[in-house]
């Protein structure tokens, strides 16, 4: 049985108010949806990625469990924050892999097509992350739209609900953000 938005929202509010047990009741209700979100991330992950969907969900859970300061609005907002957390985890892993590639680990690795492709995908993810950071300085709402739509796989309507704007605004800003990011990544 799929939990209602109201059930999830009530548990989020209880958790924010300090009810630790509310978070424990919430996670089984949203686990399958978090796995779907993580699978979307993993489809974009580099070949040879060692992080599995379940591990990404569990790492996101650990980060979320320690953060009661989020002003939860509703179920959709929860998944938007989860998308941000998963993006951060993927970027952290890509940075770590890049540091190792640059000699941070000092053990010899055989270079083949798969490792070259993984390195290229890591570089693309890091370039996107850097471009998103620059966009956030100019227009935080467009950055949140990209996180929710691209990384979180959220619909235009869900994104509009979280941001409290109209769907047409989301569509317009999504289009502008993609064009801006494309130009930024191409010129960097």
C-alpha cells in the first residue's frame, strides 16, 4: 500500500518537532520511492561505478537522519531534499575518484575503456556540479529546478508544488537553466 502524501507530511512534521520515532516510521513508507530516485541517479553514473542503488539510499538515509533542521513542507519537498542529498553524495564520490586518479591513492590501476569512460563521466558530473554552483550564485531557484527535475526525476507539477510557483514558470526556468548550463559546460 502506497502511503498518502498526508501521512508522509505528518511524519515529517513530527520528526522536525523532535519525534525520532517518526523518522523510523517514515523510512519504510518512502523506501521504494527513494530506491527509484537512486536508480535514476545510477543510470547517469559512470560505467564501472562501485556504488549500488541500495548503498546510495542508505547513505542518503544517514545524512537525512542527522539533519532535523530542515523545515519540511510536505512529501514532495522531502523528495526534493533527497534529490539534493543524492546529488551531493554522487559528486563527493566523483571528486574522490578524481583525487585517486590524480595520484591520491598511489596504487597502479589498469587503464582500459571502462576506466576511461568512468573518468570521463566523473569529469562530466563534476563539470555539471561546478556549473550548478555558479548558477546557484546567480539564480538559486533555477538550480533547485535542475536538481529536482534532472537529479530527482520530479515532474513539472511536483517541482512547481515544492517551489510554490506555477508549472509554466518551472517549464520556462527549466528551459533557461538547461541552456545556461550547456553554455557554461561547453566554455569551461
